[in-house]
């Protein structure tokens, strides 16, 4: 995901309402999120669907890694050779 460009990607709600289609195109084409403000304060973020899905995938992967790390630290892991045997068994079945 591209980072927000503060001079281009922050819009007040009143301007966003009048140019919704334009801003949807902008978000889709640039892959940068758009920060929408209300009464001078950040209110919402509009982002491209594929960028959102990529972020969710990354978060889920990081959560899986953290869970695996916790399990290994708690002694619930298995050796590399045992994992390899299990995977090869599944593949060959």
C-alpha cells in the first residue's frame, strides 16, 4: 500500500460528498488511502479493496507467526524433521 500524501490525500467530508466518484477513482488508481475529515478532525479512511485485502492478509500472517512463536516457546512445537515427515505424508497420500 502506498503511503498517504498529506498534501493530496486528506479531504473534508463536504468536498468528499461532492466529488465521491473522483475520489473513488483516485484511491483505485493511486492505491493510496484517502483520509476524510469532519469538523477538522480525521473521521474515516477510504481505501482500495485490493489494498485492504492485502493488509488483512498481512495481519493474519503476522497473527499466525505470533501464535506459532508462542506455541514453540510453550514447548508445543515439533522438530523440523517431524514436520517434514507429516507434510510429505499428506502430499503422498
